[in-house]
C-alpha cells in the first residue's frame, strides 16, 4: 500500500487502542485525549505533507511500485542522500525542529537494518531475513515507530544481572516454538502513545558482556501486542490554546515507561536473541547510528534556524538589536547554525558506499555535531531567556486580551517597539514555551541527553577518534628538531 495520509494515521491509532496509561488511568482514545490530541494532529500533518509535496517526499517502491515515504529510501548515491535529507527537512520545518522523534528518525534506522541485514545473520540467517522483511513492511505500510534503548536507572554502579532485582530490566524469560517470551521494563519510549509499533534495541552507548545476554535483544512488535503497557509521564500539553502554548499544544510528544508482561515476540519479529556481542556492535557495524545522526543533524539545522529567527524578532520587538552584547549573543546563534550546516555539508559530500552498498555520510562530521549540539543547546535557550529578560515572567494569556475590561490595558502595557501588545505577547509566549515552560525545559533536557550521557558520549568519541596521524605529526617534528639541533 502507498504512503499513508494523516487521516489514515489517526484511524490506525483509534483502531489499535494500545494500552496507554496517563495519571493512573487507561486512555481509551489517544487521538482525542487532551494530552495527545495536539501532537497527533501534528503527526497527521507530517503524513499529509508527503502528498502535498510528492516530488520531494515520495518515491516509487522497488517492490510494489506504490509511492512510499522518501525517508525510507536506501541511498545509493550522494544525490539520493541529499534528496532524503531534503525530505527530512520538509518535515523538520513543519515541526520547527521541536519533535525529536518525528517518523524519519526511526525510518532511517529500519532502512539501515534492512540494508545491513547480513550482519544479523552472524547469529542466525533467520534474523537477517527478518530484518529485510521488517524494513519492507515498514516502508510499504508507512509504519510509525517508537523505540526503547535503555533499562531503568536502579543502580548504575552494577550490571543488570547484578541488580538487587534483576527481573526488572527487560529480559528473555524463555524461548518457545512460536518465539521469545520477554518480561520487564524499558525506557524511554518517546511517542509511545501515538505510534503503530515499538522497536526494542540495545543501547547505542552502554556496552554489555556475555553475562548480560538475557538482556541483549532486539525486536519489533505492534504497540497493541497483548501484555505491552505504556505508562506515560505527566503531559506538558495542558489543553490550553496554541496562542498560550504555541509549541506544547502542537509538539508535546510524550515519553513513556514500557512494561512487557510475558509478551510473546514472534520469531519473524526477532533481530537479536540474547547476544551481547552482537548488541554491542550493532549500531556501528550496520551504520544505523550514522543514518540516525544524519537525520538528527538535519533536524537540528532547522531547529537552530528557527531559534535564530525567534531571537532576531525578539530583539526587534523591544528595540535592543543595536546593543553590543545583544549582537554578540545573536552572533553565537549564527555561528552555531553555520557550524551545524558545515558538519552536514561535509557529512554528505564526503559520503561513501559502505560494505552493504549504502551511500553513508561521513560519520566523523556527524559524530562531532551530535556530540557538540547537546552541549551548546542549553546555551541557545539561555540566550533567548537573557534577551527576553523580565518580559518573559509576567505574560498575559489569550483570555486576558479577550476580556473587555482588562484587554485594552494589557494591549497597551505589552506593546513593543514595532508590535502591538497582542503581537508582542504572542512572540514572547513562543520564547517562554521554547525555554521556560515545562515543554521548554524538557526540550533543553532532551537535547542534552539526546543520544545518551554527554560524558559517556564524549568518552566514546575520544576512543574512536583517529589519533595516530596527530601523534605522528608531533613525532616527525621532534625528529626534525633533533636533527636541526645536531
């Protein structure tokens, strides 16, 4: 079947009725619940956008001939890679970079898994065939995905099998002729309440040894599989208007604890079965992490463009654009944007075919960008707060402007250098929702930990960085110096 529309996306969620819990109650219809209604409509908008811009967002399936999502494309050339990125950024502009788990993030993951399926055959040829078929299933049905990579934070000083209650982390209970029986808890399923299926994969950062085999697994199942429960955190969308909460009302994705209660995972949906060695190597050797990072950097370029636009309008709104310290802060955002663009350009133009025949971006550029942006994003949020100053702390609401008694007062009191009071407050509420609201605070925290603990990420970056050239550069200089001295 071809790529789905927004209406089809919503209809699937209504029909699936996955076990989603919020505030201690099971939600009957996530598409109409105040916590999820806004983001469901935003997701539907992304799927509709595919048909509004088919030349950029769709391509012909190699197996069915149907038009399918461009973000599932296996890139074979640099032109393919750029075309896929342009489709990603069409979606990013629609959510202004505020949806960290828009569908393309995991679309490229299953693409990489399918293309590098032979890696999984190292354990069993069946798992390679499963990966190929699952990629095709997702592409042909435009499946929306959530995923979980990490175990609960119980005692980080111990491995999973050493925990006081080693039954808590998701693990294999037993194997049966029909598949694996799994039990336990996984985190942190962003969009768990509003997607079709869940991918369970090993951590991209934390490695395990053979004693962790029962916790080392990868599979995919529908969200409404019996025994799967999504326990959502408190929602940061409060049912307020888009005027009052311009971002949270539309892009609050939600995050969830996922509990698997003796869930049967059919063999055809298993990719890794109790194999810590394979789990440790999966993301790098399939290059899944490279393609996921490509999506993230492309998204963050758009997000930084939006932040810059907000900062510039904020400066003009209160007439501060001429001050030196203000321009310096604007320059920080501009330099961040241009640095991210440069990483993205280098990644695409230095791309090469990998061992699986996939045109793969230069990971050195993407790895730098994905390690650097989490460290700089809190500064971008801080700059917006500094520029907005006390103007962000006492903002009227839409209802205040509509009140005939106080509306004229706030309209006059809140006027800006070039905006009337209502326009200025709308802009400042956007800044507040981006940086200071519950949604904004989560954005900063989420970006900081996007791929995991930045310190652990930095350690991995240091470990894999090619250091030999630089050490030899110094050794050669010292050898020349000795000869000159003699």
